[in-house]
């Protein structure tokens, strides 16, 4: 499987001051679907999961997943300025 890379990494701050650089749709999907996701499982989260999975399957652009993930991370309060 070819890694679907974002145009630029998205930095997110998780618990304990840990900062992650999310660089692909797969990495974003993994975080969104993990127990480490700190935000609500709301429509922003659902849209981001859907966009990431569709990118991985080849049905949407990486830009779609990048934008959806960025919005979900901002809504969850974990989007970092890095």
C-alpha cells in the first residue's frame, strides 16, 4: 500500500505535553480511531475518520483528509502551532 502523505505535517499536542507530527492519512486515521483521541466523537471527528479512510481507499484526495483532520484536531483542542 502506498502511504498517502499530507502536503505538510500537522502537529498535535496530546497528554503529558507529547507532540506528534501527523504526516499521512493512515497516521491521522490511527490517531482518530485510537483511545488516545482526546476529543468528542462528534461530527467533526466522524468527518475526519471518513475522509482519512476514503483517502486510504483511493476515493478522496489527501487534501480532503488533511483539512478534515485539522478541523477535528482544532475542535478537540489539540492542534499545535508547530
